[in-house]
């Protein structure tokens, strides 16, 4: 059995995050020692490592919840897991496209800046007027006012 600190150290997850995962139900509540200290099994460590890896790959907590539910039923088809992974891949590709557009716009701004005074600074000018940008690189959430 592992204490919460040892569990966190082995999985690379901070203690408050472990408590949060317990609170939202993706990590089962720990057993308690006679002194009321949380104690975790090897299975809890494996589950936490799964969560950590999924988070590292950018999966949302809701997707992780679904993937954990699927992993708890190993005899079913993996089509649902594949669909979740494909959706995450599409999100990553979308983010990469936005980042590529951002990179191009920043490069363009820097190249066009003459290095003179702020009054003639192309960086400041472009940041103040989005219509001067070569591409629409806004984040989808910024268009809705979020």
C-alpha cells in the first residue's frame, strides 16, 4: 500500500491533483489507515498512471472518464476508444493548424518591423488592428467571447 505522497511521486502527480481526481470520481477513494491516512493499492497507481498519460496526451477529463470506463470492461469492442482517440487527434491537428498560422503571423510582424520608434512599430500596429493580419488565427473560443 502507498501513501498519497508516495503514490503521487511514483505517478508524477501532485497530491492536490490526486485528491481532485478522487473528488470527481475518476480515481476511487483510498482506503484509510487506523490513523486516517490515505492508502493506495498498486491498482490505484496503475489507474493514476493511465490518467496522467492520458492528460499528457491532451485528453479531457471527460474523455479520460470514458476511457477508464471502457478499460474497466476489457471484453467489449475498442471502437469507442478509437473514436475518442480520433477526436483527440482531430483536436491536436486543429491546434497545430492554429499554431502554424500564429507562427506565420508573428514571423510576418517581426520581419515587417523596422526597429524604429513605437509610433511606427509594425508589431504594435498589427496587434491594434486584426484586419492587418495575413491569416485568421483567432482561437475558436475567442470568437464566441469566451
